[in-house]
């Protein structure tokens, strides 16, 4: 048997060796306890609702804020990418299964099942950074980083299914329509933030003043929109004028749905019924307008009062789709520590400073 001995035991007595070993062990235990206490203090800063963050590890308080920010936006980006990429696959499957054109109700249910999830995810990927308190250029950068992967993935998969030469016109048309949709959503989100004290924030470990949205932000948004519309003018967009108008109106309404849901479920103060009423009624308006617009496009005539009964059932189905997808998006932000706060309660600073 080999006996392991301390190389310094010949110079130290038994008591000295024991004391040295004891001091080393105590220091190691104290260091570990100190580390555990520090980790405990970090987790004590997490709200109970941030269940996803409870599963993460943190080095310091700043890492809590960073993970809340990146995971929150990253989850919305992933949801939009999945919904956008699934569209061409679902369309191809439905075209294979269904022979001929189905009835209006069935057709609207299929359309809303295909279109509403990516449309709502697109809206949340736009509203979340735009309703955030950061500088406007950072909001645009965050929203573009979240939207571009889904749009590119949609076109790539569509090209694989239909052929690259068959989607050249669709790329220009869809991009133009989505840009109008993006500007409409951004305008409402920034306007609501400008005229109300409410803003969206990720989990912050330090109670610091939030940036105030001012006229400079509105001017920057106007310049960005003007540049985008100037680029759209370079291509022939007359054929999609109705679609651009429709998606512009859709963006205005969808942003109200997103903000109302965020305001209702992410507030740190008692909830109000008004935000729920706005969310449900606006979602109903979106679904009804969508079904009426599609009926108009299929018939080529104005929708009459007699058609309302035909629209009601698919419109109710559309409301359910919009609110379910919105609830999933808000739930993700909630478990990542995001909240909707009143700037007047936490203070504010001027964006120009």
C-alpha cells in the first residue's frame, strides 16, 4: 500500500499540519458560502413571474438585464421565423389536399389559420422594440434583426417550392406590403408612448430613469418612412395599392391589439378592464375587416348588410387566433421578466441628453 504524505510534514509538527489543513478547508468553505450567498442575492432580484430566468445562471446583475432583453426578443424572433417558414409548407399541403375552391367559410378559416399567426408575430416583433424605452435607432436595429430572418426564410422556402424565377414579382410585392405594415405599427407604438406615460421595459436590476420619447423620435420615424416610400416608388406598386392600404390599416389596428395586451398582462400595477376591452374589440375589428376585404376581393362588389351573417363565424374564429397568438407572445415576455411600466413612477430623462 502506498502512503500519501504531506511533503511538508517533515518540517511541520502534527498540530501544525492539522492547523494548516483546517485553515485551507475553512477558507474554501467560506469562499463557497460567499459565492452561494451572492448567487442567492442575484436570484432574489427576479420576480416570481420570470420563471424562464429562474432556470438561467447569472454572473452579475447586468447579466440578468442582458438575458432578459435578449431572450425576450429572441423568443419573439423565433416565433415569427417558425410561423413565416411554415406558411409555404402549409400552402403546399393544402393545395395538394383540397381540389378546387372551397366555400367562403372554409376558405376564410384556412386563410386566417395561415396568415394570422405570422401577422401577429410580425406585429409583436415590431411593437416590442418600438414600445421599448431605448433610443430609436436601437429600436429599429432590434426590430430589423427580429424580422429579417423570418422574411428571408419565407422567401427561401417559397423559392424551393415554387422555383426562384416564379417568385421575383412576389418578393417586391410582399416586401412593399410588409414595409407599409411595419411603418403603421411603428407609428402607433411610438405615438402611444409619446402621448401616454406607459412604456415597455425588460428586467432591470437598477431603478434608473427611463428615456422619454420626444419629437426627435417622431421626426426620425418620419424620415425613415419617407426613405422607405421613396424606394417603393422606384418599383411599380400600382397593382398592390389595395394591399398596401389594407395592410396599413391592419397595422394600425394590430398595434393597438398588441399594446393593449401588453398593457393588460405586463403591468406592475392593478389591471384595468379598458385595456382588455380595447384588445378584444380591436381584434374583432381586424378579423371582421379582413373577412369583409377578402369577400370584396372575391366578388368585386361592395359587401352589403346581408353578408354580415356570412362573415360573423369566420370573424369569430379569426379573433380567437389573434388573441391566442398574442397571449403566447405576451406570456413569453412575462416569463423573461419584461413589464409595462409608468415612466412617471420611475422617473424619466430626455432622449436628447
